[in-house]
C-alpha cells in the first residue's frame, strides 16, 4: 500500500518536519519504494516534485527535505506499485486545471474493478487506477458545475456522490486539494491532527527527531496534518472513519452536512 | 523580454550544459530575474520545476544544474515580468493534459491586446497573456480534434491557424511540446542548432565552459537545441524566420507543408 501525507494551514507553513518522517517510509522504515511525489500550493501556483526513485534515496527528496517551501496546502505520496509500472507518469500526486485553479490528487489503495473512461474531458496519462479515479472525479464535478467552483457545501455533496460511486471498486483513501480546501476520504486508513496554540513539542515515529512547534509558530497559526498513519508518537491523532469524507480549510475540518 | 530554451532529441539526453549558460541569463549576464521554469518529459511523464526567484540565485535551479535528468524533450524559460506580477502561477512553462498526454508551453514576448477567453475548457490560473495564449491554442486544437492526436501534418495546420490568429496581438515566440513533438514559433527571435555526429566541442557564451560532445555521445545521437539567442560562440545557429512555425521530432526539424 502507498502512504499519504497532507497539510492544510491558515498561514504558509513548511512541511519539513512531517516530510522527514514520511520520507523514511519510502524504502527505509517501510516498503514503499516505487516513487514518490509532493505538491505545494503557493497562492494560486502549485509546484509538484516527482521522482520514480524511492523517497529515502531520491536526490529530489533530499533537496526538498532541506528546502523549506512555505505552503498552505501540501499533498505528498509515496508509492508501492500495484496497478501501473514504476514510471514517472504513475507517480502521485496528479495535477489538472479546473475552473482556472489547479487540482492535485493522491490515492492510497487499489481499485481493480474501476472501469476505464477514455471519453471524458480529463484523461489519464499513466496506467494507474488512481489517476483514472482522479479523472472521474474531475469529470463528474465539472459536469455538475461547468462554470465555476460552487459553494463548498454543494461541491462536498458532488464529491461524496462520485466518491461513493468509485469506492466500491476497492480501497479508496485519497487526498484532493485546489489550494483552498483539502478533501480527505477514508476508505480503510487515514488520520489527522490539528496543531494550534498552545503548541508543544512533537517527536517523529520514523526518525529520532523532535521539533518544538512553540518556537516556530505564532499564537494564531493553525495546521492540520493528515496521514495514512500517525507520524508522531507523543500526540493524539484522530482516525477518520471508513466512508467519511472530511474537508479542511484554514487548518480545521469543516462541519458540513453529508 | 523573456528567454526560451528547448531541446528535442532522439535519445534521452541531459540539458545541463545548455541550462548552465541559459541560467546565467536569469539575473547574472542578462536581466530576466522574475522567475524561471523547466519541464522535462520522461516517457509519458513530465516534471516541471518552477521558481519565482531569479534563476541565477534559485536553489531549485542550483539543484537542477547538478542533477542530470535525461529527457527527449525539454522546455525552459526565464522570465522578465511584463504582463502579470512576479508570482509562481505566472512562471512558465505551463502544463495541461490533452488526449491523455501532457502539453507544455513557454512564451517570449507580449500579447497586450489578446482578448480573455474564460469560457473554454482550458483556462488560465495566473494573470499572464502567455498562459491565456496557451489555453487558446489547446482549446482550438481540442475543438478541431476532440478525440485523439491527429497526424502531425493535420496538427501542424491547426496550430498554424491559431498561431496566426494570436500573433497579431503582439510578439509571440513560443515553444510547445507533448513529449513527442516540439513546436517552435518565431515571431521576432528564435534560433536552433542540430548536434549530430561528428560531434565537436562547444563553448558557452554566458559562462566560460566548454563541453566536448564527442566524449558524451554515441554516433547515432541527435539533439536539436532551440533558444532565443545562440548559447554557444563557436557553432552555427540557424535563425528561425519571423512567422515560421517549425516542428522538431527525434532531434530534427520536420519538412511539413504550410
């Protein structure tokens, strides 16, 4: 299985600490060695760094670990190839443009019975079920809202519909963001933590590294981190329930009506 | 004005030598300091590295200069902002997906009278005339060929049409690639060189660096390099004529009927 990492904040924040522990899972502390990727939203812009090398041995990952890009929305992924060979075009996150905004998507799980749709506006470039699912999501919400991003409650309902149509084809944990909202769907395994004042120290599970967030933050900062499994061993991570779709904005999950 | 650099080859080749000279123009030997970007096609996959720092002072550019990504198609750009502020979303090259392939575009020039089209399938994310032109191109060729990439002669004619419609709005030197073909349109300034056996040494204009390509190549290698102005001072670069649209494949310009 692959691993997901997401971050959604109210002020641009670097993800170096979480990415350090996450990267170790890509071939060092865990067996996800078939590529990795990370997307940073910076304003409307979005940078995606990809590599089909294991993240623990990737020169691009080594560069990212020491380059503190500040972002309000990040999605990262390390891959264990199941459907689709180890190639750059199969590395997550995938990126497309919709309504004049970039959308970024990463998936953990397999969707072996997902039918191919090569007629939609968005089509996969690689061979993964994940990119196929991303295109189905975008085709669905674009069809529903052709002109512009609708109010978040409406978008949430449309996303729930297409997610419920895709999920029965297998395991469908995913992160999806347009730089404003981060959608997190749990099919089997996904959890999150919200860090806000009073900040404390956190210690990674995968590397012996501790960071005291109090030294790095201001009292109004708020950061949600979402991951396949908890990244720290001294904080309480909240499991997202199977079947649940959360939406994060400004570092908090929104309370939307399903 | 911005600067363009493109490479189209018959075997994956690193662009380190050309990029070294090109990067120096981003704030060191020339005044193009408002961001830069480079896109590498690797198979169907495509990595784009962007930075709104000057390329001569960019940590990402420093990383790319020493990381020899091998690619058959590369497009790079350094920016002098004219239309659209210095922001990540305004850095070229821009990337979209069409027919299940990635398309990458970079532009040198201004198109001050280009009308905005916010109704097409492809819409700009940033504020540049360049991204607007890219979206117009993709909307046009998608409308003409909705299902799949047509034979290159047909695509060439459709591209000529939309290019001829956009060009009167200003200056429109551009590079466009889907990883197989590289289209190079000259409005005022663009030139190219084809390097093939027998290979020789080349010396950069912008940095005192010489590379002997004979030591790095095999006799069947062929590499076309396209740039705003020649990058070396001991080779003969061919100027592309104003109004001319060339298509490169496997390191050679194709002979297509306009």
